[in-house]
């Protein structure tokens, strides 16, 4: 009985993490792919000194990663893609931390580390602890 409660709790925690991380990355991705650089620069000063193509690529990566956290699991169609999306977003955050460190923006790295941890929790949980089975 305790094991069943633990699995239910882990599953709830994973769904919560997936939902929150997905919303955050989808919103950030939409913002980086659709807004003009001048508007983006108001909240993300680094975009003015970064090639626009890279900013748009980061946005598309975040948008697709956010969708990948939810869609495969919700529809139970190739749910292992959720694990890959979580790992991909963790990699994006590692690269973001390296980027910010190279620019001396160390205050931004804390959020990257938190997001890496959440993404890795999702990858571990959906791979090992509470995987979602595909529809047959």
C-alpha cells in the first residue's frame, strides 16, 4: 500500500513539474520567436548583443521542448519523447548557464540550475520511476 501511495505521489509531482516547466518554456519560446528584438531587450538585455537567428533558434527549441514535455504523455503516443524533451531542455539550460557565465551574468545562472534540476527530475521519473505507457 505504501509503495502505491509513493508511486501516486511521484506521478502527481511529475505531472506538476511537467506542466509548470512546459508552460514556462512555451511562454519563453513564443516570446523569443515572435517579439521584435527591441521589445525582447526590455526583459532580456542579452538579445541585443546576440545574433537574431540564435535568439529565434533558442525560442523554437524552448517552444518545442515545452510541447514535448506534455503532448506525448497526454496522448500516450510515444511517451518516451517526454524523457527526450526533458533531457533536451536540460541541455538548453546547461548551454544557457555557460552562455551567461561567459558574459559575467552570474546572477542568471541560479535559475538555469533550478530548471536543469526540474528537467532531470522529469527525465528520471518518466524513464525509471513512473513511466507512461503508450496506447496500444
